[in-house]
C-alpha cells in the first residue's frame, strides 16, 4: 500500500478538533491541491470560501444544527459551485451565455467540479496530519449561508469542510460490499441478488453498531436509510437553486 | 511536499495509454479507494460500472466524439449517481421514499457522492503509476449510454474515467489565480478587482498557449470560455435527468 492509498483508506470524518488554527501556508497548500483537480473543459466552475471569523463560524454552526465542530476547528472551508465568473465573462466578452449558465448540464458541471476539488483538499489536509469533515448541513438554510458569505447569483454553497488537528479517532464504518457498488459491463439488475447483497450488508452494519455500542444500537443500513429518506429534507432546494440562476433549462 | 500532495499536484489528464490492461486487483484497489470517500449521511448514493468489452468501449468512444482513448486504455470506469438502491430499499422496508428520491437535494447528494468517490479513484490510480482522464463527453448522449450499460431508473451516468499506463506526459495547464478562487470571510464582489484578476489570468493562459504552440494559439481563458458557453450543449439534460427520476421536486 503506497502512502496515497494509505491516506485514502485511512479516512474517517473528524468531528472534534484541538484548539489550534491552520496557518495561511497550510490553507494555501490545501486550496492549491483543490485547484489541481480535473475540471470539465477547463471551466473551473467553483470557488472556495474560507471562514475564520468566530461569529460567522458560530452562525454557520447553528444552521447545521448546533454542531460545535463547525465553529471549533482549525479552519472552515465552504465549497461553492460557481458560474458567476462566467457571467462576468459574458460582460467582458460581450456574448450572451445565459442559456448555458442556466442549464441543468452546467449545474451538474459546477457541482462535480467543486466536489472533485474538495476531495483533493480533504486528502491534502489528511496527508498533513489534519482531520476533516464534510458539512452537508449547510444546505439546511442556504439562504442564510448566502447572506453570511455575501454570495452573488450563479454561486451556490454546496457543503462545508471543517479542517483541524484531530482530537478523536473514530472507527471506519464498513462500506457497501464491493460487488454491490462495482458492476462490470452493465448495471446488475437481478433483483434477488441485489436484495441479498443488501441483506448481507445489513448484517455487517448491524454487527458493527452492536459491537460499537455494546448492543444499544443494532440498526441495519436499509432501516437507517428508510428512516432518513421517509422524511424529505431541504425541499426548498429546487426553488433556491433556480433562484441562484442554476438548473433552469 | 509529502507523497500525497505530490501526487495531487502532479495531476494531468492522460489521453494516450499503452496497450496494457489493468489487473482485477488494480481495479479492486481503485474501487475500494473510491468507496473510502466521505458520503452524505452514509447514503453511498453512487455506483461504478467497469467496462472491458471492446465493443462497448468502442460505442462509448463514438458517443464522446470518436476519442480513441475512451476505447484504448487499461480500463474504463463509469461513475453514476445512484438512488436506485434506495428505491429498492423502499420496497424492502415498505416505506414511501419517493419525495426524497425525486428531490433536487438528493440529486445533488448523489452527484457530489459520486464525484468525491471518483477523485479518490483517480488519485489511487495515479499513485500506482497509472494515468487517468475524466470523460464528461459521455453526457453527449446519456440515453445511449444507459442502453449500453443497462442502467435502471434512479441511476445516472455522470462521467467516465479512462485509466491506463500513460503513453504521454502533457504539461499542466495553469489554474486560476489562488486569490480568484479562494475568498476569505465572503465572496469577493469588487467587480473591478474581479475583472483585473481575470485579465491577469488571461495573460498567463495566452502566454502558456503561445509558448506551447509556438504562437499558433494565443487565446485567452475568458475568450475560450465565452466561445464554449455561447453554444449551449446537452440541453436535453433537464428532461433526461427527470426521466431517470431525479431532480423533480
């Protein structure tokens, strides 16, 4: 196992950090690593906002549902899909780019671009002995996140990443079976086999929780997913995304 | 610079590979690295399809616009956003999950999940001495990609990744200035400064092309972007994404 694969396989989300801030040099390295990722047709459709201000971090922590690690960390990054830059380009180059910018395709491009960059950022941080946690909970209230971070149209905050010196080392949760995630030549549509693989995985997850909580928690993965998904969350997103300019046509 | 940061910073898209296939062990390592990425609320909303069949690879290469490297490589991966698994869970757990599955929010989750996994896969491959290239061109015709790969509803192929032993070592294209991508405390909305940063970058890119092509190509980044975006592409995407089940509400 080489050092890159070791870092990748050793990933766990860190939700408790030491009281020590990242240096500007560390921040720069992390951002430059993010920027080194592939980007669709060189479009570079993302921006990264770093938050140091304790008041802003506190407000973001509240949006996420009072998660202390959003406020208490070494640095907080917000990754945004960004076509605002290309809206400005349409002024500079005097060309109408609105149909592209408003398209579902370009919304996907911006989202993917931002996520590829983010994963580089997380691995770079982890390789420096730091820990990280993605914060999807920012999407609880993007209207307010946009106010806090002065976000213009054609920019959408997708998630945060809390980074810092780890003050915990949680277990790694077992992932879905390789065979269930990786299909060869085509999607595996044998439903009996599909359900059987999920049943096997349910046992793995149930055993994992049982052992970890000394029997207090025994839930299965499919049970956990059904409980989560039966209560739809963030249903304002469709309108919000459109309000920002994206995903309209 | 540690080996992880070195691998990240050394990335370039490889579009020409030696005639040598990946071993099943290499494929497994790459997929397991993909699976080690963070996933929103443990939802694991993606699948990966590996394509070995030369006929299928050839058909995919045609969709991309006859790019040889889509057919001629060590292995071809297709990364898909996947909530089909959770549709099956709704049967297993006898719960109606449709509002969640059809939401814009969960479409974003699946897209981000798949992209985080993909970037791990690319870095794992690169750390093993392999090269990789993201293939967004699959989105030229997802209807046909879905037929070739037997894709059910609530699965969407987002992009491919061609992986193999590099037979070229292209230059790295300079990215947007750090200051233009990384904002502190809030999005930088001083438009004059914003345009000035883009002008500086235009010079960087123009110099890069001039030097690389001995003056045959001198285009700026904003010019390149405006030319690309003034011709909207893949405008069928909105309807297609909905047809697959996603992004409806």
